[in-house]
C-alpha cells in the first residue's frame, strides 16, 4: 500500500485514486487514474480530447517538472479568419463573442486534442502502471453509467450569458452528442438519472488494446479526421501528429519567505507570481480577512495582473512575453505604490458582456514519499462535438483566441492560447507545504491566489482556505460571492467601485488543495462541485 491523500471535484475519481494507492501504485499512477475517471464522469469539464498542465514534484527521483499540453490551433488556421465576425469581448476576458458562434460550438472550435498523449507520456516516464491498466474504472463508468449530479445538470442548463448560446447546446445541438446526453424526445438527462456512454467505453477499450498511438495515428485518428473533413473542422492528420506534451521547468517566485513553483505561459502561473509580488508590499493580515481594504487591495492587484495578461502574455513560441518585468519585485513595488495612492486600474474590454460559464477540473495528490502532483485539465469551452461512435467530446479551445490580428492572443497556425490554468506547489524551505489548483476559466488564478493568501497570511487549514468567501476583479467590476459582508460591499461602493454580487456562496474557481504541516496532511475540496479530499 502507498499512503497518500487526494483532493478532486468528483467522488468517483477520488475513490479510484485511493484504490490505486491502496494497491501499491505511486502518486503518478493515482493522479492519471483519477483524471481518466474524470473524463468519464464529468465529460464537459474534461476529456481525452482536451488540454491542460500537470506539475510533478517527485523527490525520490530528483524530479521537479511541468508538462504543458495546451491545445494548439489547427495548422490551417488563419490570423484574420474571424476578424469580421466580432460582436464583443467577454467581460471576464473569456474570449470573444462572434457571429454564428463559430469559435464556441461546432467543429471550428476544436484545437489539437493533447490530453491523452500527455497522460501516456507522464505515465511512461514516472508511473509504475500502463494506461491500459488504469483505464478499467473509466470504462466501467462509461458502460455501467454514472448518476447525473446537480453540478452537471446545473452546467447543462445554465441560461445564455453575454450573447453566447446556452450551454444546453453542448449536449443537444449535434445528433451524435444528443444520443448520449438526451432522452429520445430530446430532453436532457436530469439529476439522478443514469448517464451511459458505451461508445466512449468502447473507444477506451480500443486504446487499452492498441495503445494511445491509435488515437493519434491509427483507426481512431482516421475516424476523427474523416469527421472533421466532412463537417468543416480544421483538425488534420498533421495536427494529430503534433500532439505531445511540452516539458518545462517550473516558474519560480517567492512570497513572504515561501518559494512558489508554478507553470509558465501559456498557463496562468505568471499572473499568480505577479499578484503575490504586488501583495507582498502590504500587511494583509493586519487589514483583516475580507475587510473592505483587504478586498480593495487584492482586487486592484487582480486588475493589474489581468490588464498585463491581456496585453503582454501569450504563447511564448509566438509572442515575446516580458517575463522579467512581470515577475519583478521592483515592478510589483511600483504597482503596489499605485494601489497605495488609491489609483484604480482600468481593464479595457471590447463591448463587454456578462460572465461566462466555467468548464475544467483538477487533481491534487501527495503521498508518503513526499511526491506531489497537481494537474488542471479541461475541454476549455466544450465544443459540443462528438464523432459518432467514439463517444468523447472534443475541446472548444479556439473560443479564447483573439480574432484581431497582431495581438498577444491572436490566431496563428499551431498556436496555444493563454489560459489561467496554474497548478502550483508552495514550498516552506525545501519542503512542499501547499499543493493546489483549480478549475474556473479566467477565475482560476484568482481562486488559487485567495486560497494561498488564506493559508500563508491567515494560517488557515486547506479546507478553511478553500471554503472561505471569495471575490474577483477581472474587469472594472468587483464581483462578490454571497457570503462577503454587505457592509464591505457598501464601503467599496462608497469608494466608487461598481459591484456585482453573485447569488451563490461558492464561486470564482473551484479550488482543491492539500496542506502538508508537521508531516501531516489536511485536504481542502470545494463544495460547489461535490469536491472530496480523502487519504489512504
């Protein structure tokens, strides 16, 4: 048996990871096994045709590394192909609304499906089990079925926001998708009903038998490309052949004596480092947790990092990201001085609308040997496309590219778009202290930031840190969850901040975390998604 702790949004996936550890698997085996089950039981939050980032700290092997597997735009992409379709930019920076919604749903929304390739490579290098050995629990959930949870149903039935199509189109617009998620009369499955996906189970069985290569170069690849070609998609055999993860050393920062290890662009770690550097110039604990002044200061740091992300951060293979400036303590001190003077940062959006729905998932895991894994993986904006007979949904990551040429996030062949994915490990000296990550689109870094501050500045446990009320500032509007005090809201309004209070108490990312203190673990799981933290 390998002793360890796992925190993730789906109880079925957590239990699978515990079973793998109990059977002697290592941390990497358990994390990938957990993630494979997530693709079966939460199939709009993630999938084998998705993307993400995994952060590994394996001291028994002398390994500390990250694998980036963001989806890349098809090689047939043109920089100006959508410029004439712009309606407006989402208020929270989650992409652009285009005429015909061509970047959201359908075959034009799909980028290269790199998740499965990443899982296979990480397992081959650092696991003790093959992907074939880890697939049976996911296959069982596909074939026997999984009960539709309230979180799944709520996501499917969210009303349209900011001019987007309603989420229900993800599961009822295309015939091959509709037959999985809907009754014969077209009604989407409801809470408590059984979601079965035998086609995906059969696809996973084929991968177990023939290897991951079949997905990228074999029979499955042939079916993927044939479907794309028949329906105007841009993914080609050449695109599938590019689907491997990219290994990078962690991006490092410091905060109040702690060492922070996170991911490089096109992931969101640089935003975390910038915000922490700014906030290090303030005595946050003395302000009081979620006091008006605390919210103002942290929100302004969020806005500064968001404006810098919008204007300065993109795929480093295509855009010269000024990392030295963005991670500089000197630059952060200048930004802190602006906040101290009461200046408000202006976050510019093009004809902005309202908030967007979020669709991503998370795995955090530690074991008795000090190994730590944190992985955020996703479909981005789910495309709603399922190739008939294959069962899995493709990512829709083209959504967040900037359709205006000449910008950091503009379209280009083979380019990855920025995402806020930021699986992070905080070290106390040389020892890991906090392992965390979150789903939540552009809110991911903001959720991760607040949980880190809750632990590092306010001494909270992982669960206390995760469930504490959160806020966000991704635009000039300050967004509050429903447990932020009304008295704080009144004070902030008096200071001239436009406020949007959300009706829910758990929002702005769904953070999962494990704290390691005095050789003991405590886990935090976000209750908004049925999150669960357990140890074996």
